[in-house]
C-alpha cells in the first residue's frame, strides 16, 4: 500500500495536529491503529476519561488508571496531551446530584481541581480548565457551579488550576464561541480572568460545524479578537457533520419517515456531499494557515469516521462521515485537500 501523507508533518511548522482518544486506542489494543495515530498526530485530548464522572466517580475516590495510561501513551509516541476537562456541567459524577449545600460544592470544586490538575502537572501539556460555561447569548450558563458559587467561579477555577499546575497551559473551551454574541460573552469572561491577575493561556473553539455551513467569517474575526487578548487560539474538537440534524439512521428505521428512509447517506456519503466536505475542510485549513502565528493547535474529535460521537448524537445509531479518514483509516477527499 502507498504511504499516505502525515498531517502532523504537513503542518509541523504551523500548528499541532490533535485527535480525541479513547481507551482502546491509548491501550494500544490494535498495533496498526497505534502506528497510524503516532504517524498522523502530535497532540491528543481524551474524549471522555478525564471528565469528572470518570476520573472522580465517588466523593473520595479517583480513578486515575486510564489517565495515567494516556499520559504514558503520549510520552511513548511524542504526543502532547490536553487534559479535558476540569470544570464542566456535563458528565459530572452522580454524587453531585445529591449535594445541596454551597460548602460541599465548594469543597468538590477545590479538591477536584487541586487533585486532578496537581497530579498531571508536568505530565499533560495543557488543560481545558472550564468547558462550556456560556449560553448562546453570551450570558453565563446555569450550572451547579453558577448556582452555588456565583459567576466568579470561572476565574476561581483558573486560579486554583494555576496554583495546582504551574507548568501546564490553561484554556477556556466552548462551542459556538466564534458566533458574535457568544464570542462577546467569552471575551468578557477572559478579560475578567485577566483583570483578576489570573493566568489563562488560550481559548478553544470546539469547531463542531455542519457541511456547507462553516462560519468562516465569524471564525476569522474570532481568531483576531481572541489573539488580541494575547491568547493562543485552538480548534479543539473539529468535525463537520454531514447528516441532517434530525436524520435518524438505520437502527431506528421503524421510526423513519419516507423521506429519511430514502436518505442516500445510509449507503455511504454521496459524491456531492463528499465534495462539499472537502471544500469546507480546505477553506478551514487555509484560514488556519493564514493565522498560523495565532492558531497553535487543530484537534479532530476522533481519529476516523467510525470513532465519531456524531454516529450517536443527537440520535443514537446513525452513520456519519464527519472526519478526514474513513472507517478503515483510509484518507477521504477532504484529507487530500487539507494536505495539499
Ligand atoms: C462527547 C464525547 O465525544 C462522547 O463520547 C460523550 O458521550 C459525550 O461527550 N463538547 C465537548 C466534548 O466538550 O467533551 C463532548 O464529547 C462533545 C461536545
């Protein structure tokens, strides 16, 4: 077989190239997969295992084993790890639901950040300290943290992370924070952290976009505005959905409408969509290259189409094709446009 070009080598002088990883991958269950990952990527974000529900399942119990393995995997293959994520309203440990007092939330918040960020200082390259704290209109999202700790909690999370992990880069991460209203809220949040004299090194734009509707203008404006705050800008969970939002997929076919049943995507990605996906990725990477002094990392949310969360979201059991590699790690047209 012909050797396919390497993404990380192609963009070596420009920015890091990352992927989301799961247990099977960093446990190296499939040596060919390991080789593929090590050749294509120089950065990685755990898709789930460092989220609080998984790394901190009980009040007094942490499960560090998977994260430790991931760190080893990174060391072995020269892949920098971005910790994801310390404070997020989703995938929280179930015991949080039973907590009703401000003091206990405060204790969880402090202990969790100290323990997890502290343990991996010098072992991970960076942390998404806070994830998705904002609403679409730029106001603070109502979460258990906002409810009990007030809207200073984001600054406090960064302060605690800075103390626990002085050698680790600290980021704020969100989706749609390239859109003007949410971006304005994001900038206000960042300025507040900076005004408190607390360190924030970068901002992550997740980049879950939709084929034919990638908001290039908003993205460009966002790179400029975030960079003007002195921050690194990263695209942290990149994928481009090709399915209509409500398309159900084969496993729930009994609930599909006639229109959905005739949807050609069940038989593979139609050529016109393949072309549009490639054009979208090409335009994105042209933009990233234009701002390579500010854009430090581009991370795909999955190695190949088979890994993608979009096969199961917002509806389970769909077949989606949002990434650069197909289910056999073969490059798609979009891959060749990107490396070219
Ligand atoms: C998703 C994972 O991909 C899924 O496996 C999991 O079931 C739910 O979370 N924004 C984020 C990511 O910051 O952590 C989410 O990851 C996708 C949206």
